[in-house]
């Protein structure tokens, strides 16, 4: 929904993709493992783009990103199983 829409909602656009090996052009996979992590236990590093609209506008282009199953709440979750 566009900024200034009824209900005062703001808009965020985001996307991510793997890091690219500059020599081979193939996806280069890297993981962050936090066995006792409170936010996540396993994440995959990547590239990210994000843009927000509204009272606070922000634009990140080809920046750092990581992708994980977040532990939100008081119950411990199983780690994210990544293929590969």
C-alpha cells in the first residue's frame, strides 16, 4: 500500500539473492552458525536490496543480507535446514 494510504500504512520493498563468486559467476554459499543463538541458530549470508517509503525513507542497494528462521517467542525452535 503506498505511503499516505488510509490507515497510515507504510510500504517496504525487499529482495535477496545469493552472494555471487566473481570468478565463476556461480552462487557462493556461506552460513552463520550460532548453536546457542537466541535470534536464530543457522543463517545463510547473501546480498539484499531494501527500500522503505513513508515518514522514514531508506534505500539499501546490493547490501548485506542474511536469511534465517527467526526464533520469535519463548519456545525454542529447530534450526533451519538448508539444502546443500
